[in-house]
C-alpha cells in the first residue's frame, strides 16, 4: 500500500470514528488547513474583488434596518440553506467517505478566498485581509464555519444511501430512517452548532450595520 493510500485510509478512520470528538477535531483540522492555505494564496496572488460573484446573494444584498433584524435574516438563511444542504448530504456516503464533509470544506475554501480578496457582499473599506489569527476573532466567519464543521461531524455516520465510488452511478440504500439514532454527544454537537450560527449571525449583522 502506497503512502497516499495509507494516509487517506487513516483520515477516513478518523473522520468516521465512533467518537464524535475525534471526528470533530479531524474535520476541523482539515477544514482550517484548507482555509488558511487558500487565504494565504488568494491574498498573495489574486486581485481585490476578483471573487465578488461568490458572495452574491439577492436575499441578503440589502441590509436590514436593525442589527437584530439583519441577524435574524442571516441566521435563517444559514440554518435553512447551508445547514439544510449539509444535513441532506449527510444521507449519502461514497465508498467510506461521508458526503456531509464536502460542503463545509468547500465553504472553508471559499471563505479563505473571500478574505484574501475582500470579495464580500459588503466589502471591508480597509481592503483585503492579510492572514492573521487575531482577525478571525473579529469576524463572523470562524464561528459560522465551526458550526458547519460540527454539523458535518455529528452526522457523518448516519447515511442512508451508499455510492460505491465517486465515478459510479449506482446508489444503494443501506439503512432506513428508523435505524438512525444520534448519541447524546452528537445531539449536543448539533445544539452547539446552532448556537454558533446564532452568534455568527449577530456578529456579522453588527459589522454590516456599522460599515
């Protein structure tokens, strides 16, 4: 077995581990490696605003009049659209790879690129953000991404359908709804994730209203 295959299998063992804590830590580490790598690359090599299309959202394009109203709009969108897609994807597994991880990792990549190019719907007047850990605390993105990563990890092992490989068109049902049982730890992850989404929505709303 070559080193790449061995590494992939080890990662799959961690991402599908029976311990939700191990799944969370593994998922979070992979997500933020992707995030920082893209943040650095986009800041160094992409022009400002070059990914503005990625933040286009007709529902949230005009800010609300108050912080609370804006936060509620953001929270509702993130809960029912982004979170809904992650929950739906968790019903599928490809080989041994849970599909629930795909969207959160993609969000990590997109957010890193948006930070590095200042390609937000409401751009920062100061311009692109240089890679800096301290900046993450001041922005909503870290909290929002953490919520999505928590949801993906909590639901990683609750799939209903299996696809043999990424290139296969076959889909086989391997479980029924009545067979899905979330542990207390997994349920706690989902509750914490919703809390992070609410926190992120308020921080983002405050920043938008005060731009």
